[in-house]
C-alpha cells in the first residue's frame, strides 16, 4: 500500500461539521457496517479492511479533524460557557453590514460594549466581596455567626476590611487576564503566508495575525478593570467627605478610563500592524499605570483616618452599577440606529432587518447582566439566613440587579410567548409547503406509507422553521435591550414591585415572586449551559445541536473583546491551505468535501489557494450553511460575490447537496430541485443538487425498517454523494497537470 504522502490521482479530503466526528467515522472505516434495521436494532456485516472502504474506488480518502480546536477538553468547553457573553459581543462586530462606510463606527460601538462587559465583570465580583461581604455581612453579628472563615475580619476597621477583600476582584482580574493570555500564541505556527490571493474578505479568514490587536485590547481591558475597582473604592471613600488625595486619585482613575475609551474608539489606531511598537508600549504603559494606581488606592483606603459614612450598602456602588447600565443602553441604541441606517436594501439579504449585530450584542449584554445578577443574588441568599434575630444582611443585593433579573425574565417570558404564537401561526403554512414537497417527491405512495409520509412532512416543516426564528431573535434582542434600559430605574431608588404595584395595580408580592423565580430560571440556564458544554464534549449527537453556537462563535477572531475564546480558524484554514498545496505539488488532484461548518472552512481555504493549486481542486459541500446562515448573518464577508469567486477558483467544479429536511444547510445559488440544464449561461445554477430525504418511504426487501430521515446528518455513504464524488473525480482527471512549484 502506498503511504499517505505518495503520489495518487485524486485525493478526497473530508472536513467534518459541528459533529466533531472521529477520523474513522469520517472515512467510514469500521470493522462492521449496518446493512439493515436502525439504531435500536439492526443487522451488521464485517467490512473489508482496505484503504478505500467507504469511498469511491481509485480515490484516496483523507480526513481533517478540527473538532477539538474550539472545544477540546472539558475545562475549555466550560470556559466557553462562562465566556459566552464576551464571545457574543465579539461575534456581533463581524455581523456588520457590507457597507465599508459604517465599519469604523460599528467597530467602535462593539468594542465599547465589550469594555462595559469587563467593567460589569469587575463590579459583580466587587459587589460580592466589597458590598455583600465587606460592608454588609461583616457589620452584622447575625451574618458572622458560625462563620469562622469570616469572623476574623468582623472587628476590623472598614478600611482594613475593604482592603483585604479588594484582593478578591483583583485576583479575578488576574485570572481572566491569565486565561485570555494563554492561548495567544497557540496557533502562531499556523500563520498563513503574508500574501493577498483574493479580494474577498472571506479570503482573509485565517490570515489575520490577531495577536497584536488582542494584546493591545487585553492591556486596555485590564487597565479598565483595575480602574473600575479603584473607582468603586474611591467612590465609597468619598461618600464621607473627599480629601485632596481622594479627589486626585479619582481624577486619575477617570483619566485612565477615558484613555481606554478613546483608544477603543479609534479603530485606525488600535488596528495597526504588529510592527507598531509605539502603540504597544502605550497600551502596556496604560495597564501598568492602572495596576500601580490600584496599589496606591488600596493603600489610601487602608490608611485614611477619615471616618466612614454609616449606610446600609456600600456607598456609590448601586449608582455606579446603574450608570453602567445607562451606558450599555446608550451604546445599544446607537448601534441599532447605525445598523438600521446603513443596512442592506436587497431582498432577502437582511433577515434580521439589518439588526443582526444588535441582536447578538444585546443578547450578550443581557446574558452578562444575568450572570452577574445571579452571582450576587446567590451569594446574598447564602449570607442572608435566619440566625438569632433573623436580620441577616441589610438591604440584600443592589436594586440595579433586581431590575436586571426582572428585565431578563420578562424578555425570556415574552419571547417564549411569541415563540409559541409563531409556531402556531406558521405551522399551517409550513405544513402546506412540506406537503407540496412530499407530493412532488413521492407522487404515488403505497397505501401503507401514510404514517411515514406524515413523518417526512413534519420533518420538512420543522426544518423550515429556521427562517421563522427571525422575528424571535429580533423580539428577544429588543426586549433584552429594553431590560438593560429598565435597570436605570434603580437610580430612582425604586424596586420593581413598588413601581409596578403603583402604576399597573399588580400586587407587589407577585412581582417579588416573579423576580425570585426569574433568579432560579437564570440559575437553571447557567446549569443547562454547563451541562450542555459537558455533554457536547462527551456526546456526539448532543454536540451536533449545541456545537453550532461554539463553532460559530469561535470561528471569528477576537476583534471586540480580548477575553473571548480564541479563534480556531487561525489554525484550521492555513493548515488546510498548506496541506492542499502540498498534495497538489506532489501530483495529486484534490477533491474537497465539507459537511456543515466544514464547508465554511473550505470556502475560506479555496479563496487562499494560488491559481496553480485551484486548477487541480474540486469542491463538494453538503449540509452547507453558507447561503442560509452565513450570507445572511455576515454579509460583509459571505456574499454572492465571494461565493461566485469560490466557484471560479475551482473552475466551477463544485457540487452542493442539500435536503429539505435539513434545518441548517441549504442551497447556495439556486433553490430548484434539479441542476439547471447544461445550456444555461450561468455555471452557478448547476452547483446545487437537492437530495430527496428519505430516499424511499417503505422498507426495502429484506428489511423491516424504512430508510431513515437524515436531516442535517452527513451523507458520505449515500448514493448521491458517491455519484458526485465520481463526477468531480472525472473532472479532475481531465485537468492538465499543474506547473512545477517555484524554486
């Protein structure tokens, strides 16, 4: 047998989707294969052990497995869950309109929203350590009763208590700084060559050297994080009368925060190349100044002799938190105005009404607020217990967090109601469309196939619901933004129950119960995300459903928030391009087959191949979301021009297989059931080929189970896939040999 690097005629390079399939599954190399039955009970036969098992004879199979790049270990998968708000804001910056005139404004607004998430992260931990524990619990004998791990601080002065507990948010800043810094150079060895092959923005995927930008933003966010901690301490200190030192330190903190905002609002400056050492020195100096300032502020709080003001909560904390929510609301409104003003006007090009970036950003902000509120509420619930007099800790969590939980639960509840209405309203239309498809695919069904026809119809109707989620996304995004806006009512010193009882005539107890229930809903959501991350790592079928979120979010580089999970395309795309180039230079023709998100990786890879390599490459995509999802969500990167350039680069040796039962993949150029006649002038019209799913309604002879409905599952073993491989392999065999590589 020839080795893996030996010269062959055609190499089929398979790239999996979000399922994270193993190499043996991708190559269909198993000791036994099912010949009848289903997953519950079936018949199996041993497979012949040869290299071409599962593929077309004469075509060498090769698989690229990238599933562990975005997920990998359980710890990394769980990190993605907790960094999800950062990831969503980072995705929002790539969902900007194709109009280049709006790029700088969208970048600035998304980066400022990302900065508010870092500030919220610090305020949430400071709320637990400084407000709940340092200010409230340590001042309450009931709270300290039976807690020896806290009682040693109980008799200390307020300044000493806050100084010690300030180490908790400082350590949290150091932790997330460390986590974001570790993967910075992970993919350095896979950097793509510094060359411009394609004019399409999609062709730059994987060629970004994102580390310089991420390093600068990381320094800015770390500086802003420490400045936020300083501001929290200084505002509390100034409540009892600000000394000259307190005022000077507060002004210095404000200057650092202003510089952080200014740098993020100047994309032409912050996006400069890696060789700009002066800019790197400025951001590092800013970070160092913030750390030194924190040391000075902590020392000032510890040594200040001025008595502290007696208040039920940490002075200024609730106001600072509500002010942050005001800033987030203002930024979301500004982003919505910009996106609506410059959105694309072509029909079908803006399924979220041009508000895709706003919806995702608002969801990320809402989730971060929910995380923070739940953290503070759960700690408050742990500290506030019935002991002795039953007083617990005074006041409980800040009012702003109460409004945040109320807003999040309201958005979730209204969206669920709207979702139910959308399902009910659209079901008849989706079923009629599905029935028409089933009638066309199975014109003369046997009498016993009635139940199976209904199953197929329901599968198609469910798959078509993907397009109906557009209003749900917009509704939730708007309600999430509105929920952030209502948290500003905390500035008035009001609780939701009091306001609603006074204006809507609803009992305050019902609102209080709803907020408490919403808090547990948030806890359940967080627990569900954690369990989802674990099961997505351990269970392939489950990962197929939830893995879309991880793979979509970590496909794009960190351009809005440096604490988001690292981008795996920085390795995957250059690695694919190098391997394909190597195979072609060895005299092989390469047939690229990509399922689901694997087709997106291959699309970006094809745009990076030099012409001499593209002449020996063909492309087969199946279950591809290129048109259905990516072209709609990321119009600046995936559009008709980019897709047609991919076709030209492979000489239109491109086949795209799609099914009506697939809720994710779909057609790319034409929704017609069959490819256009050969006489058509547009080669793109011949790319798409619809697969009937299932291929038959009744069980074949010798079997007792009808053929399965595949939906979004890969179909490498299906006859349409095999026939497409044969066709493209014949096209590649007719191509001339590539020129010799340059010496």
